[in-house]
């Protein structure tokens, strides 16, 4: 993962926010309630970082099925934290290293390597529960409480960059070559007290959410052993969350006092893990790997193994083989497996139809799936994209408009609407839809520019023009308010 670009624009973002979010004379911080860096300020900082990652970082994985699963898992844990009113966003970076990291304001990144290396869903949940606990206890803000304002801005910038890319040589020769490596490392490593607190709260979140708390202990023990074997190339997670024998013992003691509970993995987890493994590395090697799993019956889930095999075969354009394996996964699913993960099979089936130029077949599958799974974003996107590919533009607009009534801040769907309007030659509506996509990504200036283009398009009717004018005034007002806040010191 390469974050060499990350530090300069990120630092600029934070410096722009500094007057609004950082108070002078930060006190010696103790309890979370004493932190001068307000939760709103943390959210602004974390949101700015996340938008930069989503817009510019090549390793950001824009896969609605994988991110949707991760957010469902994460919010299941958050719901038991007592912080249900705080927004969280869980996202995935395409990186084979075993790592996860929390950013200010509830933005939690997870490497694909962590998901594929987890031997159970409870193991994955244990790491995410630990990160959630760091956020809810505001450890990032508290551990930087003794820094001056200038140091805090710089430290936050470098902290998140390093947390997100512990193994990046570019970052080592970029941000870290400034001679601050030792100081940064001492600040990034959570204190022992913070780690124990996150361990304790993480165990509670796991238990309340219905996961197997013993998997937390076994997973961290495996991490510790791996770190001992490969001391100079330890997993990134160990570097930002140092494990000690004391921590392992403390976790083991707490877990041993709880009643035993065996928790099966969800099919969602098994399918997502299979998909990530099928998409990783060389395509032919992925095919060989899943072919061996299926033939030798070495799998935790037979439907997931056939699904992964189908995804791998798609990469080498073996459509017949992919449909054969997907059909087998469907048959196994029909024998009584939970339907929660079935949308992933439907979207793959539709993709295989599209790849073979059977757009009508793809649309039949997706229309049926949208009726069965109306809240699945991946199905909604696939249906809109397939309608566009089939030239059914009016239906694409109708589907998108209905969807956006339920999800008005969905930038991706606004972008698909913009494509539909462009193909229909409706330029005013195209620019209006693009403006909404930019607003969803926090790019207010770009949104204003699109609305100004919409005003100049001359093909909008009276109602279109009235809505465009009103929306432009609203976004300009919002931008002015944000600038005003940025000039004001924190009360």
C-alpha cells in the first residue's frame, strides 16, 4: 500500500481545520470528558482523512458487498457499546498485511489480509471490537492531549498515515525521514492502560454481540507467536498495538471466567472471505487454489468454496466453469443455509450473464434480487448499471430516483443517475446529479461548480431550475458556515 501522497494533502486538510478544532493550551488529559479536541472536531478530522483515502488511495476497495458486510458486522458490535448515537464507518484497504486501524471520529480501516487470515468470524470481530473500543474511549485524542496545537496537527496527520501504512517504504522515506520517527512511534503506540481498556471493552462487546470471546484470546496469541517468529517483520497490527505477556494473560483470565459458547460463522463471512481470496494475487493461482479445495474437500464451507471457485474462474474468463460452480453453490444453499448471504450469489450470476452479453438474463436476475433484498446496495447498483448498459435509460432513472428517496446521500447512485441523464441528453439534471454525488463525498466546491453548470444548461424546466437555484444557495450557505467555523477558535 502506498501512502507517499497522503501526508502533504492530509496535513493541509488538518491545518485548515486547526483553528476550528484545536484549542490552545491543551490540558493534561485524563478522563475522556476532559479532552479539548471535541467529538465534532474528531469527526471533521476523520471524515477529511476518509474522503482523501476514498478519492485518492489506490488500495481503497470500492466493493459494496465487502464493505456492506464489514459495516453490518461493525455496527452489530457498536450497538452493544452504548455509543449507538455515534456514527461509525468501516472500510477496506486492499493489502495482504494483517492490520486494522482506528481514525478519529469512528472511521475504522481493515486490511483484506486481516479478513482472509481470520480463522473464524469471531476472530475478525475481536479485532474490530478492540478498534471500536479505542474510538469510544477516545484514545487517539487522549494520548495526544499533552501536545501543543502545532504538534497535535502534525502528529494526527502522521499518526493516521503511519497507522494505515506501517509497512510502506515510501512513507518511511517521506514523512518519517524528517527525523521524527522515534517521537512518532512513541506517540502511536497505545499506552498499556489504553490497550488493556480496549481489550476489556472489546471482550464485553464480543460477548454481548453473540460472538465467541475465546477467539479473541486465541487470535492475539497467534499474533504474538507470529511476531516472535518474525521479529523484524511482525504484523503491522503488533506495531501499533504492542502485545505483552501480561496482556495475553489478562485476556485469558477474563475469558476463562465467562461461560463457554460455540458460535458458528455466518455464511456472509465465509462468502466474503472466499471472494477476497479468489480476487487476490495471480488469477491462475487462485483458480488452482479453489480447484484443490473443492476436489480435496478442504473447506470450512462447501457453498463458499464453490462460490470462491466461481469468482476465480471469472477472472480467467471461464464463464461456463464459473456458472457451473455457482450453480453448485446455489444448490448447496438451497439445502438449508441462511439466506443472508444469497445476494452475493445473485449479483455474481447477473455479472456472468452480462459478461456473455445476456443483458436480459442479467436484468431478470437483478429485478428478482431487488425484490427479495431491497436494502442490498450491491444489488441496487448492479441493477442500475445493467439498465444503463442495456440502454433502458428511463427505467434506470426511475429505479435510481426511487432508490435515492431511501438513500439520499448515496454518492454512487447519484453518479449513476448522472450517467443516465447524460445519455438522455438532459444536461441540467446531469449536472444536478453530479453535484449531489460531490456533496456526498464532501466536495462542496465541486458541487457548486456543477450546479452553476446546471444553471447554464438551458434545458431544465421551471421546477428543475427552481430546485437547482435553491440547492445552490443551500450549499453555498453550508460552505460559508464551514469556513466561518474554521476561522473561529474552539470555545
